[in-house]
C-alpha cells in the first residue's frame, strides 16, 4: 500500500481504466460545460459544473453565493444546465448531494433519490438523485 502516490502513478490507473471502459462504452462526445451566474461586471456569484455524455447529464457541482440564495438563481442555473443537456442528447440527469447541502432543493427541481449512504460522514447522509429530461 502506498499513502502518497505521485500524480503520474495515479494517472496509470486512470488511463488503464479509461482504456478498458472505452472498449465497452466509448466516451466520444462526452463534454464538460459550465453555466455561470455573473453580475454586470463579470464577477461570478454562482454556477453549475456539468458533463454530458452517454445520454446522461451529470451535475457535478452547483453553488450560489449565500447572499443570493432563495431568490431563484439556483433553479435558473439548473434549468439552463438541463436544457443544455437535452440539446446535447441527454435523456436523464444525475447528481449527488449531502444532507447538509440541498436535497430538498433538488427534489423541488424534480430530482428523485435513488440511493443513500448513511453516516457519510457520521451524522450526515449522501443522496444520489436522478431526473428524466424527457418531456412528459
């Protein structure tokens, strides 16, 4: 066991796994994108980091500055990201969030829980959520 691997050594494992996966489910066309919430001066006050591919939109991060929360900006950011996912051919979206973050917000946005890790970390839960991006 090694506790301090070099980035180059970690890359050997990532590249090996990537090569194996490509033989089964090619990632050609997988693309990352970002949706920012900016003020008139271009300062970022929120955003969504996402990746579209293999028919799925992955919302990896959503953040809105604390002073702007509860004003609909998060919902708008999610709607733009989901629309872009649809444009890129995604039929569904998925994400994960902690119990101290925003599971109720994502439920409000139409996501449903499909898995929960209890005590992750102790005293909290980690929710895995999904949503259909197809009409109806």
